[in-house]
C-alpha cells in the first residue's frame, strides 16, 4: 500500500486507510508523546525488528499478549488489546506518519524515523537496567 492507494485513486476510503505522509521531522515532544505508552513502544519495536518492517494486527496483538503474560504471569484479554491497538495506538502513530495501516488487509507498515528509533533505544536501555 502506498500513499496513492489511500486517497488519489479512490481505492481506499478514509475510514479504510489511516495514513499521513511524513513531511519533515517530528519534534522531540511529538516523539516523546508517541513513546509514552508501553504498547506503542512495543508495537514500534516489533515493527522495527520485523525483516521488512511490516506486520499484521494479529501478529502485533499476539506479541503484546505474550509480552504482558511474561511480565505479569496473567494472560491479557486479546480482544481488549486488539481494540486498543486499532482504535487508539495505530491512529496516533499513523497521524504522525510513523506507520501506515490498511484496514482491509490489517497490515501495518513502519516508516523509518531515526530520531524515534534513537530515543526508543535509549528507553529500552533504561528499562533493562
């Protein structure tokens, strides 16, 4: 899916495709806001670690459920997590141009951002200490 699929050729409606073209760089405050929630950090790291920087909603949801169960020995409610991913976290990441999300295919594509990756790496290092 590229930017043209979302708007110009009419192949996807606005409700079907959240995408904002990243024009320039995000401010430090915008990056910090994106990284405040642990789910968004985990989603971004999962996408960065993926070989082609893409994933499906199912893959991301499974990753978060597994991650939460390792941290708390309690299986998270998969449906609750998927709803939060689709309705809260992906729209926020998409609005800032960090991901593209195709509702029909349920595919997420990461759009590289060096500043975000650097700060995410620092936060991961702090979490591991």
